[in-house]
């Protein structure tokens, strides 16, 4: 729950239990939030005796595994090292729990999600912070815009994780969003937030990404 992508309750945000925190190398300052990775345990390397042969798991990136400065080279999630700090349910699909760390092979893959993209709104007055959730396809946001009933399209910028900000007074206006996935697909989510919205609310849509 929670985490450096800002998804909060991972069940409500559409990510379930098969998740992992990514090392800084993979996390890419939040640009990887929501991406999906196919992971298998590599039985050919040291520690491979703890693999569950013939198994694989697909996880969603929902958090950051920070470097530990108290350890040499920052520990498992130190600079330059790809590492997945997996949820226990995801881990136990491919490795024996007692091992703690196993060698893996991984590949980014297409995400499959139930339902549409979700927009969770936080902030205050002239600061809008929108967490963009449940992306299928590439799984992650490359660019986002917002539009009020009385405005044109306003470019948003990444604040942290999957949170995108707009420094605009949009309270009392219905809202539309336009999102480009990191896979390059562009979708407009028109009139998805009614004018009576309040900070802290989340709105579902019926559209999602293919890539």
C-alpha cells in the first residue's frame, strides 16, 4: 500500500497483489510507475537452487526500492543495479520464500488491466495533483494534459511517481484529460470529472490503452 508511485490502495487503483518496488535504475524517477515485467527465476546462476522451475510471474511496478547507503554499493537496490523488491505473493510464484534473494531474468511486457484508466485528484485551490492509474498497454504515462470546462488544454508535468500536476484554478469546472502512454498511444478522456468534484475523489473511465 502507498509507495513512491502514489497509487495508495493498490487494490482500488487496479494493481492487486502482484507488485514490486523497482531499484532506482529501473524506477527512472517514477517514469516506470505502472509498467509490467515478466520475471522468471534463473536456475543457471548462483542462488538458482531456490527457483521454482518452470514458473513465471508478471508484476506491476508500484514503488521504489531505494539504495541503502549503509551497505556497500547501496545494497541490492544500489546505483546501476536492476532489482525487483517483490510482494510476497508474487515472489512465491517463482522462488522459495526462505531464500530471500534469487537471480532472475526479466522483460517488460504488455499490461492487462480490468476497466479503464482512473484519475485520482488531490491538491488545493490553484494546485491540482492527479494520480493516473490502471493503465493497460505500456502501463505508464508519458505525457498528460488537463482541460476545464472554461479552459483550453493545459500541459501537466510529473510531480512524483504517477502524480501529474497543473498549477491552475480548476475548482468548480468539469474536467477532461488527455494522456499519452510511454508506448506512444494518445487518448482523450473527455468530461470524465463532473463540476462538483472535490479533492480526494477518484474517477473511473471506460477507455484504456493497447500499447
